[in-house]
C-alpha cells in the first residue's frame, strides 16, 4: 500500500505533469475510469478479488446514482474510490467556471451519497478526457483534490482493439517505462477479457501492483469501515440517494497548499465524438430512473453540450436500462459507466512518447 498526502502530490501522471507517484521500479498502479456499469464492473471486481489485487476507481457521479450497490461493492472490497465529474462532459478544461464547479461538486456528492458517507471517498480526481486547464486545476486545488493523470494507457477505449491488443499495449509501455500508473476502463468487455491475461503478464514479468490511498485520514477511515453483512443490492429495494442527500452541500475536503505552478505540458483535448460505451441489447427504458435535473439556476449557466453518453441519448438509456434489469435480478449487485477517458489525445499523442 502506498499512502500519499494530496497536499504533497497535487498533480501526478507523466502523460501531462513532470511528476508521478513515488513508485519503485516494477511497481504499477492500476486505475479504472468511467464506471460503474453492468456487467463489466462486477466482472472486473470478481477478477481482482480472485487475484487479491486492489486498484483505484474514478467514478462518474451520474453512474454512481444509477448503480449505488456497485459503488458500495467497490468500497466494501477495499478499493480506493476517487471521482471523475458528474456526467463526463467533453472539453472539461474549457467549461465555464460555474459548470465546471457543478461537475466537480455534484460528482463528489453523488458518489459520496452512493456510499452513504463522503469520508470514504479519496480526495483524488481524474479530469474527464484528461482535458486539463489552469482553471480546472485551480478549482481542484481549492478543494484539496489531487489530480490524477496517468503515466500510460492501454488503448482499451478504442473500438478496434481486442483483448490481446490491450495486453500488448499495456505491457510494451510499462516495460519501456519500468513502472507507473496505468489507465484502464471498467466499462468495456474487452477490458474484462484482457484483465486476467494482463495480471498474469505483470506477475510473470516481475511487476508488483501497488494500492494507492490518501494519508492519513483515509487510511484510518478504511480501517474502521463498517463490516457489511450484505451488499446493498441484496436489499428489497434500491437505496434512494437523491431524496435525502443535500446536493448543494459544498464538499469539505482537507485544505491543501498547492505549491506547484500550473504545467504547460498538456495533451490535446480528446475528440470523444467517435467513442461511446459498447452497446447492450435492450428496448425498455421505462424502468430507468434518471437523475433529477439540476436546479434552473445551474442549468441556466451550464452549456448544453454534453458527452455522447448524455441522458438525452436513447441508445445509452437502453444500455443502462438493460444493465438495471440485470442488477435487479441478482443477489450481488454491481455497476455502469461511460466510455471516453482515454480518447484520441491519449492514443495519438501520449502513447507516442511512451
């Protein structure tokens, strides 16, 4: 386990920043973006549990609201949970400040509500699409959040890549670097298929997977977390989070002193228009309870542009509806998400230097 102080590591990941996590040679940190989604998140959790591997998840608030039982499972199985905005808009660094704050704060609130207590969240944030800007980094620093970029990617977001390609890309880049943060997505079947082989390759090549947690308060909280007797999905009905949680509450993260100056090294803003979650058959969306619309004053200042996984997309509503039916029929409930956080900029620019 690697416990880091967010104040000392305000920004990590050499795809965009000068520094990364203080890892030794042959140490790897696995991170998963964009979930939860059914059945892929559950399948990944099963694989990780079988191998006794702990990872870091960056969850989207909207998806946490849709599948709180899966968020709860991630937490109960000891993984670190950071956040990844409310609904993963494109060109995050260019958003108006009011919309940007809405995305950061509501994402934290919704994931925290799914857990039932915001203190079990790690103060780690991954910017959607890695679309950094000085403004977004300033907003995150003001909240005491450590910005997690990545050191390398495995291209698992790309529609044309298969499981073997994901393993090959990840191993080639990690071996070239010798260590680092690896960005994956828990929303694709190809990632599920690739994960057992990837874990085996890492072990065979002498790599060790390191679990990252913030220190010290988070370590204490995790050590004293309640021992759940059953998963939330085993309850008679899904927990309702939107009715009893103050969405306008300002997250109270520890105050941090941001000592680093904004870095000019940045990836091009990814073009997410060509990427979307893998289709799941399903016709009936009537059972999906989409998150309530934000108050009028927020929406008035928020741009109408949204990621392709926006609620207005019937295709994606069908995806989540089908996943919801699968979760309702299981005794172990687990998750949903959206595909993007490694778009064209990750592949074309970042991987060319790795």
